[in-house]
C-alpha cells in the first residue's frame, strides 16, 4: 500500500519569485492561482467605483484607496490581489513599499465569469478568517453590490445595493456613492 502524496504548500518566498508577466497571481492556502485579464466592463465599473471612493475617502484624508494589482499579504501562505483595497488613515501603516501587509477595513472583488466562484466562496472565507471587516462583491453585469459585514461566525450580508441604490459603509459613515453612474 502506497503512502498518500502530501502536497507541500507554496509560501510567500516562492510567490515573490514569480515572473512579472502581466498575470494576476495569488497565493491562497499555499496554492498558486492565476486570474485572466478582466473585461472592459469590469474595468469601467472598477474605475468608476475607485474614483468615487478616492473622492470621498482619500481626498478627505479618511482612507487610502488602492486598485489592482497590489498584493494584500495575510501570512506566508496567503497573498491576494483584490480589485480594490480600502485602508483607513488610522491603519495606513499596513501599507508598505512592498504590499498591504495585514487586513484592510474593506476589500472589493468585482466578479468575472472566471473568478465568480472563487470570489464568492474561497476568498470570502479567507477574508473573514483574516479579519477584513467589510467585503464587497460587485456584479458588473447585473449591476449590484453585496456588502458583507464580519460577524462572530464569518460574514453576514449587511446590504444588497442595486443600480438605484446609494452605497454606504459603517467603517466610513459619511460615504455615499450613487450606484446608477457606477453601473451606467
């Protein structure tokens, strides 16, 4: 009887050796994942949302808003590249020259057909485990944002915003983003 083959997880050391080939590489639970380039629609929604977040949070000094590609390092086996990262000014020290090293207040993933399952399940569990307070899943095709809030047992759906809604966030009480123009 043969012994089961044990998988050796990859670490951040191997991750840092990956070529700068234009792909979005991630390390989740020691496995390398690659994400294809996003669609133009995905990028339009990302750019519009980022602009409003920067206008309301970054320009007012409340937070830093960073777009992909940027590494968010949770530990030696988990490095992700969310579409948007929001770090409060009070916690700006987790932004280093190399990466965002720690859990930001808000992470945003914009769904693509190739990543939707990963974003809804794998990353949702990962982000909850590492203490990301809010996780937004944006569907650019159907025009909605699901805002999840970290609770005792993982994420709870805090709100579902459609095109006619105004996005808010408990982490930043003055934030108000009209979603009609984001999904136009």
